[in-house]
C-alpha cells in the first residue's frame, strides 16, 4: 500500500476513535472517511484492534523522534515536553487519551506495541547519557520514563489540571535531583 494512502487510513482511524471512542470505531467508518474499500483495509489489518494498534505506532499525528540536546537533563525535559504536547494538544490529546484509555478495557487493542515502540526510540537518550557519564549503567530507563510520563498523565488527564510551561523542567528536576533537603 502506498505510504500516503496508509497515512490517510491511519488518520481516519485516529479521528474516528477520538470522536466516537473505541466502541464506535468501525472499519466501515474508516473506509468511508479514507476513501478506501473496507476489503482493502481488512487485507492489511484483520480487525479494528489491529488497525488502531498500527495507527498508534505509524500515524504522523503521533510521530515521535527522540531528542538529542547533548545532555541527559535536556533530553528528559524534551521528552517530558513531548508527553505534555501529546496529552494536552488536539488532535493528539483526544487520540491518546481515548485510544490508550480503551486499551485498559479491551485487551485485543494491544497498546503494548505503542509503548514498546516509544520506549525503543527513547532508549537512545539513556544510552548516550551512560556513554557521556551522566547516568549510571544500572539506572532503569523505563522507570525514569514512567515517572516523567506518569506525572504528565496524572496532572493533565486524570486530575484535569493545566500543565504550565515549567512543568517538564520541574518534573525532570524532581526525578534527577530528588526533593528532599540535604
């Protein structure tokens, strides 16, 4: 399938899930919005869960490139700012919250692929930091990412509070420097 047509299918999938939720997402609706026959969609993705899983990883609207600012702190701030954008700015916000939230209730929607893809890309940040001597080899990169992303999810999604401009830097400082007085 041509990459442009594939992106149109993914775009339609993500728009529909944002508008109607996972239960309201249908391959027929995606076919209608993307102008592609539903049999073509089923040829590439056997179910709506498979289609949405692919769209979450491959769609341009959720595109992600790991930062390389030259420092661990800078990279982590950039990562946290990326999560803030993902969870606070439409259309990515609506897609991420709806689709990833649906994964909790619908195990057939394998969100693990989305998170595995993101973490595989983020791993380079930590490998560079270890080589530069900024991070111990024994540090757990996934824990660091979970702490940063979890802070944004809690603030923006679960608590519904605004995320100000300094939030990413404050969160990174809390993770790297700790909070206790010395």
